[in-house]
């Protein structure tokens, strides 16, 4: 509608390999980036930014899980546990060794990657729902270990206070400062994932997902690449855990229980398996929808219910609406929000000449 | 007009009314806003669905009597579903609304938000949640647990066992049955310290969550260990499973004491009713039962409106805890208004208001709390009620034994 795709000539390899070959796509991405990096922090108050911070943390985790579930086709219900591995590794480094964030953050990710790789070993033998059960076991084992091994958990409470990170000597105290901090890592994670999935490794992941026997026949070392997938995905999860404990100021094992794993799985399924944008959409949807439905119910529910009933109605109706919308979106578009977005985009691409 | 367009119109009209309604609620200026979090849909909804309505009822009662010196109280409640991200969002929203104080709901939520209340200087109560160390007001200046911590509960449980077993625990066997999570393990330092002091034998039995199957532990306790007294520190569904188990194994329930989250009507009913649980002892941080004037006042208030008293009142344990919680908040606001001289108090003044609470018992429902700048627990008072003839009967007055031991552990805690 607004642009032409014809007439974009690529004259160098660099242009051919660009993430966004079309000028309009580059402009659109730049506009979104300016909106969220410049406009939002300058105009929004603490509350909207705190909600955005929750979304940003979720985006990193959803991206990581999507690499494993969406791109490689290996189901995992262990995200919460990998997050806790990252969180406790970083928390211990920060409290005992006063490690700065640029050590604690990758260290948390790497430790999670190591544990994730070990958990991924059964994936060579078992697939699908059986692998899901194996990762579920990992979730429970890691939870139990953190709960009972006190040199990891830092005491009976299993919670370690983590001071906010300092960047160039400035401690990030306000919501706005931590927003910038989180945004940096989200951008990094998005760019890394976009590039990963179009590299040799990413193509191997997709081959394994689509047909692992065929992938093996064309020379892909399945064992190695499945473990890569687990390691990369767990690295992202570990980083998410570290970011979350920096944001909250504490690492506590009850923040990373099985329901968190299921929330993240919901994000990638609703957002769209095997797409980067889908992970972002899923994280936004799952984080924002409960908030939005409550806003809606609080504003208009007073018409239908008395105020004392309303307090009981809102949370329950919220769950009903949340569940209903998930079913609705998946029925309308089983391939997730990303596909829905692409359908809309493709419609307008040729509009009004739809032939 | 078709049905469809009519319904659209109705909805539009409804939205307009809703917006007007939301607008009018914000227009009042003599309002003291309290930000409450609750769990009505998550893991602990069995408590939340009773405790939170009780808080709202108490605010309503105070407002119906003219509020505090003409100030009305508004309790804004947000459900966090026992999830941390939801709790953060709720906190930030209530902070933006200008809440003078808050209530947190749930241990992980309280732990996660503690750094924020210190930064924003908002006094917050966390009745029965969070970590025991929060009783120390010098280390956790803005967090007020109010209710007796697990440490105080453990000490009171040992004192009760001692009284039940003839005043001497030397050589006696005590079984500690706990939910295998941080909260379950928390009383252990107190129990171990008292074990040395009193010379009893202590054995611990872990119950893995969710604790709906406890056959092995019950056999271990009743057939092998034969303890003289049992302390149950269980949550959720497991207290009722334990009561049923002891009953089935023939262990006398009058030698069993459940700590605060194993002691509600719901646990008794889930175990098979009052006759099954006859003799079972429960530890309470707010008075249990119906015999308190404030409960009669709430019933009167509903009668005046021509309504039945809410069904939540039947669950007296959780309901009375909600009343305690709200009553302490209102008392703190009263003190804060005195400090501010009738102006709208600041959050710092509300904090000071909390730290002046004493001699406030609400007809026996609230223990003789004395909250100070250093003691945010208010003394660690509990009362023990036994199950007799279909209701909770008082076994002891308000007690807080072994304070020296509890304070010692508090000092050495990390």
C-alpha cells in the first residue's frame, strides 16, 4: 500500500544479507526503536514503565524458549528452573564476590547453559511429550536442590538479596534507569536471535524440527545441535533469571516454580512457535492481558455488580476472560499472534488491489 | 431497533455510566487510601477469599461510624493470584494512586517487594507472610509483620506442649512435622535452641509439597516414633490430611498442635468435620470464633442495610485475621492523624503511627500488641484454641513465651 518492493536492487553481499532488505522495513524498525528507546522513557510515568519492565524481562525468556521449542522442536517445561539457576549463580557472585553485572549476568547465563545441556541429554533418545516429562523432572530436581542445599540458596529462606546493578558507577535505582538497562539486553537478545536463526546453527535447528531423520541423513550432527539448542535456550533463561533478580532486588526460589515455566510456554505458543516477533507478541500478550482485563472490569464492572461483589468478580472473571481470549486467538489463528500479524500485513501489502 | 443494536447501545450506556462512576470515586479528597493485595484466585485462595472481604468489611464499619475524624478509608484491593509479576504491577499501581500504606499477600511477593517499600518509604503490613527476620524494625524499617512470626509460634508451641505434658519436657519426645519449603523449615532454629534448654528429644518429619499423601510420615510418627507431642507446620490441603491420618492411626489429637496455617475451619471440615477433629489444637494470631463485639457490630451493620451477614463470617479464623489486619491499619492511621494534626498524613507519619500501637485489643480479638520502632511484630503473641463440641474453645490466654530465646535467634539471623 505504502511502498513498492520492486526496484530494490542489492549491489553488495552486505546489502543482500541485511536483516531488513526493504527500506520501509528499516524505517519501521527504526521508528519502533525510537518510540521505545526515546519517546517512552521520556513521556511515561513510573507505573507504565514498571509494566514495560516486566514485559522486557519476559521477552528475553520467551525468545530463549522459542529457540528450543519453536525452532528446534524440543518441548521443555523447565524454563523456570533454568531461570533460577541463573538467578542464584548471579546472586551468589554478587553477594560473595561483589561481581559487577557484566560478570554476573553472563556467568548466570553460562551456568544455566551448562545445567540445560545436561538436562538436554535425554533429548537424543526421547521426543515430544516424553521429553516434556524429562524436563519437568529437571524442574522439580533443580527446585528441590536449591531448596535444600544451603550454600546455593543462602540459608533456610532460600532467598538472597541482590543489589541493583551499577553502570559506569551509577546505581540503577529508578524504574526508568532499570528500563534502559533491560532494554539494552532485550535489543541484544532480539538481534542475536534474529541472526542465530538464519545462520548455519539456526538452519540445523529448523531441519531437526521438521524431520530429524532427514536432517541426520544430510549430515547434521543431531546430538550436538540438540544440545546447542538446549544450551542457548537455557542461556537465555538464565539471563532472564538474573535480570529478574536484579529488577526485584532478590533471588527467591518461589519466583521460579513450575507455573512460571508454563507461563513462558504459553507465551511462545500464543505468540507463534518459531518466530522472533512472535516471542515478543507472546510476552506482551501474557503479561499485559491480565492487567488490561482488570482495567476494563474495574472501569465498567461497577455498572453490573455491587462494589463488594466486584472485588470477588474481577479476579475470577479475569481468569475466565484470559483463558477465553487464548482459546479465541488460537482458534482464529493456530499459528499464533505472529501469523495473525503477518496475515494483516500481507493483506495491506497489496491493498486495495488484492489480485 | 434490532436486538443487536440495542445491546450495543446498552453496553455503550453502561460504559458511559462506568466512566462517570470511576470519575466520581476519585473526586473525594478527605480519603485515606490503603493499597491491599490479595489472592482470591491463586494457590492460597482458601485464605484470601475470606481474609480480604473481612478487611473491606472493617473499613466499611469504620466509615459507617463516621470514619476517622471525618476521614474516610478506602481500601483498594488488587488480586495478585500469588504471582510475583502481578504483585509488582499491583504495587506500582497503588503507589501511583497515592496509597499511604499497603498490605502484601504471599511470602515470595513480600520478599520481592521489600526493596521497593524501603526505597519509596511506604509502610506495609504482611500478616503471616514473609520472613521472620522482618520482626526486626531496625533491619526492615517499613515492613510490619504484625502477626506472630514462625519463630514466636514455635516457641509458643513448645510452651503449650510443656504445659500439656505436666510442666516438664525432660526426656519427652516431640515430633515436628513440616511442609518441605522455606516457611516450613523456618521455626527450626527456635525448636533446636529450646531442645537444648528444655532437654527434650526432637525429630523432624518433612512433608513434600503438596502434602496430600502423608501415609509414610503418619506411620513413622504414630507407629515407630511414638512422640509425646506433635507440632504440625503444614499448609494448604495437608493439615486436613494429617488430622485424618492421626485419627485413623489412633493417635490422640489433643496431643497435636497445628501452627497458624493449619488451624482454620476449612482444615477441620476437610478432615471430615468437627467430630473427627475433636481435641485438635490450633495456634492463632487473631482470636478465633464468634464471641467478639466487633463481629456483632459488623452483623448489625449488614442488618441495617437489610442484608444477611456475609457467608465469609462463618470461617471465623481467616475472617478474624482479616479484621485484625484492617484494625491495626486503621489504628495506625488514627495515630498518624494525631501526629499530623488532622492534616493528611505522610507515609512517614503513618509509619510512626504503626510504631505507637499499644493497648488496642478490639474486645480480645487482637492480642495485646505493642509495636515499637525496633519490634515490628508487636511482641509475638499467640493464643491456642482447641476443637471441642463443634467449635474452637480457648485453651490459653494470649501468650508469648521464651522471648529471650526468640530475640536471640532474631539477633543472630542473617
